[in-house]
C-alpha cells in the first residue's frame, strides 16, 4: 500500500517546491466548491449509488516564474476533498488531498475560463470484502489515486469575491494495485465561491527558442501487479513488474518535449502462471515479456514535468492468450491487446534554465487502452 503514496507525494512535493520558491504574485485565493453528479456504472455487479456529492476546500497562489509565462501564469492549489455517494453501507465515504493547477485559457476580464487539473489520493471508509461487502466491485483498497478535471467560469460578485460555475469529472482508481479495481468515474456540475484577487496577467513575448538536439534516454522502473482483470481473481498475491524504457527525446519549444522509443516490461505473475500451468515449454520467459513502441509529449514546469505517452504493443503474447481463454474477444478487449498508455510526473533535480536533462525520478500510471495495468516508479537519465 505504501507505494500508492509515492504518486501523490511526488506531485505534492512539486506543489510545495513551487510554493516555497520566490516569484509569486502577492496574493492568495481561498475557495470552496461543491460537485454534484452521478457515478457511471462500468461493471455488471456494481454498488448502487445516489447523488454523488463532493466538497473541496482549496488554497491557491499564482506564480510568475519564467516557465509559467508559457502557460499564462497558472495558479497552484492544494485541495482537501470530502465525498459521499449515496450508499454509505457499500461505498462509504472518501477523504482526499489533491494538489492542483489552474490555467486561464480565455484572457478577457469579462469571461475568463479556468481549467483545473488535479492529481492526489483518497482514503475510503469502505472497500470490497468477499463476506461483508461483496457488491463493491469498484474499490478494492482503502487508498486510491484521485484524478480531477474541471472547466469553470468565474462570475464577479465584488472585487474580492467570485462565484464559479461549470462542469467536472473525477476518477478514483488504485492503478490495478489491488482488485477489484473497476474504478469510479463521476461527471458533475460545479458551483463554488472564491475569495481573493483574480488578476489576469498578460503573457509576455517569448524569447526565440533554439531547438535542442536529439537526446537519448534510458529508464528503469518497477511496480506491483495484481494478476487478473479489473474484477477477478480477488485476494491473490502481489507480483513485481520490471519496466525498461529506451528512446530519444527532443525539446521543441519552451514548454515541451517529444519522445519516441521502446518499452520492455517483465511480469513475474505471467511467468509464474505459465510455469504453474506448464504452458509454452521453452518460451516461459518470452511469454512474461511485453514490448511496445511509443510516442509521447512532456509538458515542462520548471524542474518538473508531466508525461503523456501512447504505445502500440509489438509483443504481448500472454495477455492475448489469457483473454482468448476467457472468451473475451469484443472490440474493446481487442484494443487493449494492442494499445497502451502512460501518464505521470517526472522530477529533474539538476535541470537548469528549463532544459530537462540528466537524472530524473518519475511515477506513472500504466494502462491498456485506458484500463489501469500497474503504477510504475522509475529512475532514468537523459543525455
């Protein structure tokens, strides 16, 4: 369970690091938002739910660091989130801590639109239990990751007070750490109140960017994998996964880099399954491997970055075999056999002047066409 904290902790450290640096505009914002929505049922056996209501209390501050000018000077926030889903006996309640970034995408004083991205973790008072809570096929662990997006429009009530209205979506998942893990997705409407200044600062003219050369990268990581799909088998042991990445990268502007390369993952649970069932004699190791080519983009935030990648499996024999013997041959399962995704955050302790190179640490959610596979914790080098 302790590994799940690392994802939130890395993003938390990013926010605290940003708050601790000089160069912030001299004002804070305090706000409270209420989110009302409905959980989307994504599995036949799923706990009932009523009105899903979340309330978030957050503190925000705006930065004027050089890199922030390329994003229109976003704000950074830290939110405490409390939630109820209309079924306390099976789903319980959630309490979470979530760092967030707030971008202004329409810079007029009359109608600015704020986009908020959040990534943190939540604690659940109820989780799946085969005897006492068998219908909760959504959450199989007490702690989950929490991802958040909203689009809101502030309506000024006075110079220091604004009402926010808009829409949002919230996702809870443990990254396939412990099954069942079908996750919870909640589209919502948003209403809130914000206290403090909301000055919109114009984006300065960017200095001419000099393209960097192509650089090499190598990365090694690991994570824990609960064998099976999102629902079963339940209660099995956790197995380590070893992940290796090699590729090339190039910074193409002040705020981003492109990536391409090759993943190779080794699943110890796949190997044990093949050995136990005495399958694929002489090919046991190869059936425990997956490999894929990928393309990615890295958003730069000072010494931190957010990585988004999409890959195509060129070697994935065990997953194909396992889904075939289960009789899962629908279109969505077929896509999972070939398409994988990766999203997470990286920190470059020795980066200078917005050039991300050298050693870095990263944490990511790996997925097969949107279904969580495992949470990866990695170290790498760009040179």
